[in-house]
C-alpha cells in the first residue's frame, strides 16, 4: 500500500487500477482573488482485485458537514488488502462553501442545481463539470451525503429512484430507517449521474454545521452495507439494520401564523392526521395556536428555530398508509 500526492499533470494515473494502492490527490479547481489555489481533495483506494467503483461525496452544500466525518471514518476503516474494487472518496466537494460555512458558492449558486456543468461556465458550473468528468464518469455507483438545511434537522433517510432495480437494491442494503422514492431535481448530481446509468443514493441525516452522532453512525454503517452488497468487502460487524420503510410521498406542515414555536413531537415519531405537533404563541403567551399534522405519517424533518414566520416549513412528514 502506498500513499501519494499527485500534481495536475499526472493525477489521472491514480485512477488506473493498481492493486492495494491508496492515493491522496488534490485536483485544482480555481484560485482565490489572492491567488491561493483551491483544490478538490480526493482519496482513492484500490483493492486487491478489480470490482465495483463506488464514489462517496459530501459537502456539495458547504455547510452540510456530517458527510465529511462519515467519509473520514469510512476511509480510515478500509484496508486496500481486503477491498475488492475501488473507492473514490471526496469529503468536501464545495470547498468554497465549506470554508465560508455556507451552503453556496461565492457566486451564490447552489452547486446541486448546476450539474452536469460546463468547462467554460460559471464557477459552480465548472466545479460540477470537473466532478462529473473526474469522479462520476469513473464510477459504477455513488453515495452522496447531505444534511437538512435552513435550521432544520433530518431523520436519517435515503432518497433515490426506487423504481430502478439496482438503486433499490443498494438503498435497501444501506438500511436507513426511511427509503424515499424521490423525484429527480433539474441540475442535481443525482439527475446527471442517472442519465449516465449510474445508481446514486442520496443520504440525509442531521443538520447543517453540526455533527450528529446518530446520523453519522447510520451513514457509516450504511456505506459498509452497500459495499457488502456490491461484493466490495466481506460482511462487517455492524448493528443489524432496521427494516427500512419505503415511502413514495411526503408533506410539509407550514406555520399558519408568526410567533414562537414549541415542539411536542420528535424525529422518527409516528403521528396521526390532525395530531398536535407543536404550538405557536406570541412572546407574551397571550395567543396560542396549535400546529396539527396534515396527514398520518412519520416525522422525518423539523425546524430547529423557535422564531418563525407565517408560511415557514415546520415539519416534514413521510406519508404512510
């Protein structure tokens, strides 16, 4: 096993399969106005024999950092001598947003709406193109790691095209509590990879700018279960996965008035239609309204902010029969 740091001129050689090799790469992206080079950090692990090529990515939204820790721990646990196939790990895709603790790039674009990108487009478009060219097109499968945004927190869940057989197989192997069939958004990484026939899982868990121990644990174990399903490693001793609940529809519950929110339910909790999820009151508590569920389902996301405006999304419910 070797660890190497390669320059722009020869980094592509590291993607060629060489048994039992570990490469640490820096793929140049662009320079800051002060001329500091910003690069895409990549770790490549080649196993002892060929097999599937799985990419792991995180922080496409720069403030979603649970995935950074998930990838760090996964890469540390993998030994190339026991691995079959290749892992391409990119813990921080949006390095600009990560440094600024921001969801966006300096041009205020959402990177996950800019795929497949263009070599001559905006900064976001160029980074998307680089990721597609150097990471996605070299892979057979992908797992993209996210958290909730906008001061919300998510129950660990996998979102994917569950109508695709191979994607469904990987999603079930991952073992998150919720498997949600999710429509593909224009410009997303999942859309761009799907058009190339690459199965992709999008894992959501926790909140932005915070490490969530449970979401990290579920993510790590889920990745190793997918690797086992792809015959990339022998079964690893992890906790038995829960029976994932397949969900094809979800609904948001929004604030009917502005005020201070007090939650009465937690992530993962089953609720009945019209059940009270929380209350909204003014600062003096003189007027209070109840927030009720608009469907029977499971709480898969809720806001973390007590201070809310009328129309704000407060709860996300996975609809269940």
